[in-house]
């Protein structure tokens, strides 16, 4: 088994950068609401609106992103004032972010989140077959119960956790992102990033004895490594899935995290993210 020293940017890239500004948190929704999406190339693509544009924008739902961002190209097209430049450190790529003010995205009457930054996402053009105007980050999930129905292509926002016999996975926040326990090939479970911005099933870091501490950076984007993969058995609570195509890594993608749990595997379930109760529910997908 080989270990790639650095993931190849074949799906979309990951950016890690320090952000000094505070991010607005989306308010809790008291009434059930539904947001339609298209499942494009394994990504959740939402048609959204911002006050500064008469035309809709297309944003990817990325629970693995520490903040919602707008494409720098889209921000320039809309003639949005660009503020202070933030230094950006990426995996195999350097980029930059610019601060934005007064940009809030909504979809189907539901506020998604504030968008405090514009980031160069030009590398995504060749990796997703449809235009990408930005990312809806983890702030969308805060103080909400969000159900992702991959079969009916619908996001449902409710004020309470559905009563279901679904598998319940605890959530731990690491590097500002939701992580859930995942086991591979009967290994001890390890905290793995819940990443709807990843269109693969699973990225797994081969365990090493050295520990890595968490940091305060914000992560934006997605990673994939097709060059070093293996079929593994994956445990999610009491559920076991076999022959899961897994991208293997020899070094952590993010400090303190075991890898990425992406749409390739999540889409096999009806997924409910319950932020306040620190849990993710995995139910059988509707037929």
C-alpha cells in the first residue's frame, strides 16, 4: 500500500487559512422548510440568491468548510466592494481571500448564511461540470436541524430532531468542523470530518503514533486522491459497509482528524445533522 505525501487536486482543492473576522451565525428556523438542490458530480448544488444580484447564484453545500465564501470571480462580476486581503495557505496551492460586507445568501425563502469572504475558486471550473459561485459552509448548520435527502434532492430544516430508529453518531467539533467517529477495517473508531463538500466516499489517514494538535484555522473546500485507493470495510456506529472505495493518505489532511466522510458514502443514507444535540442521524434512504 502506498501513502501519498499530498492529496492530488482532482475533485476540488482545500484551502486552509486564518480568518480574523467574526462570522455571522444563521438563525434557527422554527418552521419546517425545504430547499431543493441538484446532485451534480457528487456535489450538493443549491440555487441561491443574494441582494446584490438579480440572477441566482449556485453554491455548493460544504459542511467541511469553516465559513461560507463567494467565488472571487463572482464577487467581481457583481461589483462587490472587496475589503482586506487574507493570506491563504492551501494543500498544494496558494490563493487569497478578500473580505466582504453585507452579503447574505438565501434559498427558497430560507437564509443560508452570511458570506464574509471572497476566495479564488477558479480551480473548481475543471472539476465540476456546472458553474460554482461559492460555498455554503458549516455556519449553515449551526443552531439548526438539517436533513439531507439525497434521493429526493431536498434539504429539510426543522425545529426538532425527527423521531426515528436511525443510527446516531456523536459529533465532536475539531478545527471548527463537525467530526463523527468512523472505523475502517475493524480499526478503533477515529474522528473524521463530516464533509458534504467531498464527492468521494471516504478519505482515510493511515494512523501514526505521533499526535497532531488542532489549530484555529478555517478550512474551505474539498480534496480527493484517486492515485492511492483501496476497498475497505467502514463502520458508522453499528452499521457496517463493505467494499467502500477509500482514498488513503500517509499524513493528516487536517490536524487531529482521521480523514473525510463524503457524499459518496453519505448519499446512501437519509442524513440528519442535529447541531444543538451534537449528533448526526443516518437513516435508510427513502425508496
